[in-house]
């Protein structure tokens, strides 16, 4: 044993890692052992001493003697990988060193306060060179060299502490350590990893480069209810659900229900009008045939399907589908919240745990599925399909028309307003294959573009469509079409997809004539003479667009009746405006009984009996005798269609003139012999069949000068001459 200790001392002296005090203790032990040669040692003591000797030899060889600084070469080798260094930069509780409560804690980490431990990351400098200088614990040496205390304090305060993200009393400071390597830079034969600034998330330990992205990252955690950090010993998720009520339907949603990018259960209160319009359309279809199989392809919280079941009862068989598992779970909870049965398959039923009260036994059973929307529409046939994806719906139109039943309804809601309203023209070209520009009638242009895409998808499945209504409100465009099966309706539908010629000077527009022949001068089709008076190309060709009618007056009247019956007051004014727009009449001429007093109305091949303001509705297929009169009926309907597009009265106002009130101006146009109505697309829009020249002439005729007293005689005379000229042109044109 004495020989082993002597060898240990020699080995330690060679490495230079043994203190004088330890050497004296070991020599004393050696003397005691040599002074007592007859002392006997037990086997356990011998084994313990041998183990201690082996441990000391290993520590001496690796340079990790007790109380000594570890070997720098070994530390550098172990910290070459970012993961290894990131693991070293964490405290005992798992929190990264860049996450601190106060600036004082960050200064203690750098060793600026007495009585605190300097981090191993900050011990990167040579003590002989640094002296009293200290290095930054969050920056490598090549980024920030060791400096004195006052400079280091200013660096920590102005950079790391100032550029930080606060969360529940903690500050996530910016970090420059090699925790997040960027793409390697190859310089000659050497490959160096470029390190970038980043933040460490206190919740999920992710590394984010930009501060704005870090703020949004933390907000997403808060919106999802993840407010407890992972380093906490006990993580209890708080229940952040809240109940929202709409149209006698309760849905449980998350606090971030109105932000689709941050939640799975998207619920938008601004889509209330959209949901009520869809409910009324489904109610009208339910009066024609029962029971209906209807599909809400994108359920989210299930609010749409629940409202169908609440209002229509057993006359509909509701299927709510969603691809997201969290949304499907929330749909189940909302069905139970509204005391409804849930069917997950055709064989198994999941009865709700709540006891049904009297009068609630008639609620239908809702089927909840979890699959892709295209898959379920290809697998099954439905009478009513509602598509409301987040964005464009062109990816689901082919599947929707594949198995939809004859005389059924396909409802399409599009929210990609950036491409529809010509803010992203390349996206409109990619999704809809349509060339558009920003015009004064851009909302109706968007509706016609969607209908054209729907018509092409239906024609590919040998089906035609009849547009029931198209609405552009808030941030969505809603289109409802009835499906007409057969190649003949499909051919008639395709003929209504045409191009539009738009003048960029006066914004006059006209649909291009049918035919394949190339015209020598297509500018002649425009009613304006801008091409002859202006140099260069003045018009553009937009489309292809839907050139047919956007509204069915009979269907809209039945929707109004259903809205009154179910107490949906929010959309009654809108439906009246749509009816006036479909018939191109004013509100004064509006009548609940319609323009004709016939007891039967024909809509898309369906006879609707409407005695006494539609007190009783039912529908049936038309007979073979009426099929023979199809072309004649089509010609009559085409003649009664409302005029395409509208004019904004403010866009065509005259400088220095006061325009007449909108209702009075509509009366003046009607007296001149033109069909006029207001439009829901634009509050100041006028839908009329009058050309733009006559529109402006009547506007000038009934406008008054703004300042009559301050004008000179010459300007007043010029204004009168201009009015007289326009009046003369108008009278000559009208004659």
C-alpha cells in the first residue's frame, strides 16, 4: 500500500495537480503505516483503499482533481455540439440561463455580484490574460470579448435585457451562444458553423430567431392554455373553455376561437349571417323533400350542423365532418352540450349522458366523422353539401359534385379575399384560372369568378347548375347553386361562362359576344368611345366569368318566409335587398307576394306551390310535357334576368356638383325607362341596364352646383352649357 501511494504521488506531481496540503496528509498517512508494521488491516479496509486509489489516479489522469479546474481541452471537446452546450447552459430545474427574473440575476450569472457562482460558459478566457475582466455568459468570445465590470453591465442591460420577451415575471433574453446552428459556411477545407441570435422559449424550450416571432410563439401557447412551463415540477392545465350561444345553439370554444391560425376549434362570430343564410336555404330544400342528407364538410366546432338539427329537427340527417382530431372531440362535446345523440358509425351509437327533457326527444341524431372532406364526398351521396374551408374551396368542388343528388344544393363559402378582390392576381390565376383587375364592381366580379369555377367543376361531372344566390359580405363570398343532372344542363351551363371586356378609363364593361371568330376591333363592343378618343390600348379582357343571373327571386322569397318562420331577424333586411336586386326593383315596389300572383312557381325544373304567401311548400319533378318547353322557358328567364354589374354613384360624381340622394336618383333612372335597383355588393351602388353615358347624363342633370354665389358668370354659363349638352344628348339618345 505504501508503494502504491508513492506511485500516486509521483504521477500527480508529473501532471501538476496535487496541492501541498494533500501531499502532507498523504505523507503523514504513509508515516503512520510505516511506524506500525505489525498492524493488521481487514479485507474491507483494503478494498476501500484500493477503490480510492483507483479514483484518484483517474482524476489525476483526466485533470479533474477535487477542487481543481477541469481540463479545457476535454470541456471544449464535449461542448462542440450545440446540443451538448445547450444542456450545459441549463440550470438544475431545466431553465435556460438566458431566462431570468431580474437584471440582478443576470448580473450574478456573469459574476458581477459577490457570492455567486460564475457559469461554466463564462469561464472561457485565460485568467492570466483577463485579470479582473469578465466575459458575457450569453455571448461567445468571438462575439463579445472579456471586459471590465462597468462595460459588461452596460452590455447586459442594453443588449440582452433590453432585447427580451417578458412572460409571467420572466425575461427571455436574447442569446448568442451556439445553441442554434445556422447553415454551415465552407471556407476552403474548413467548415465553420455560423451562430445566430435567438430566444429560448420558457414553455416548450424551442429556439426562435426573431423577437416578433417569439412574441407570437408565446401568445399561441397562452391561447392553447399552455401557460405552465415544462421545467415546473407539477403542470396542471387550466380549463379555458367558454360557451358561446348563437341562434339557440350552445358551443364550447377556446379563448382564441376567432383566430384560425392558432386554434383547431375555429369559430368566427362574424359569420353569423353566413350561417343563417345557409340554414334558410336548407329549410327551403327540406320543404321539397324529406328527409335530407346534409353534410357540413368542415365542422370545426360543429356550430353549423348543430343549427341545422336545432331548426329543422328530424327532416334532416346531419353529418358533421372534420379531419382534425381535436375538432372532432369538441364536436362530440358540443353535441352532448346541446343534448343530442352522436353516431360515430352506422352500427354504434353514443347516447348522451344527459337526460332529455320533454319536447327534446325529436332532436335528430348527428353523425360525426373524421376524414378528409374529399374522401367522404367521394364515398357517400348527399342532398345538401356545405363547403367552408379556411381560404379557397376549389380543391373540393370536384368531389362535391361527384355524388351530389339531382336537384340538390351545393353551398360554397370562400374567404380568400386577397385573390378574389384582385389583391393577389397571380393567386386568382392559379386557383381559378381567371384574369382580373381591381374595379369598382370587384365584389360582384369575385362572385362571378367563384360561380364560374363551380360551373366548370359541375360540367366535368355531366351536371349543370342554377345559381340560387351569391352574396359577398364582410370577408366571405357565399354561393348557393342547385344541381341539374344531365349533359344538356351541363352544356347550357358552360355556355354562360364568358369573358368580360373592361374599359380602364371610364370602367364601362360588357360581356364578350359568343362565338369563336376573331373580331378585327373588339373595342367596338364597348358602349363607350374611349378607344377613339384616347391613344393606346384602353380595355382589358377579364375572365372567364359567369355571365348568367346571380339570384333566383322565387327561391329568395321562400328563404324570406323561412327566416320569418324561424325568427332569424338579422337576415330579413338582407333577403329583401336581394329580392329587389334579383327583380331589379326598388324597395318601394317590393311586395311579399312577388310581382306575379301565380299559385305555382317553377325553379330549376321544380314546381313550387305557393298559395297565400307561401303558406305551404312542396316540390316535385316536372313532367315530360314541361320538358318539351324547356328552351322556351329558358329564353323567358334569360330575358327577365337582372342586369349584370353595377355603378358606384360616388365614382362617377362631377366635381363641384352636389349629387342627388340615392333613392331620388333611382327614381330618376326609373322615370327615364331603365330598370334600377340597389345592390348589397356596394351601399352606394346602382344596378341598372342603362349605359354609363346615360347614367352620367342623368346624374349631371339632377346635380346642383356646390357654390353658386361664389362662381363667376363664365363658370356658371359653362356649367349650364355642359348640362344643356348632356340633356340634348340624352333626349336624342332616348328618342
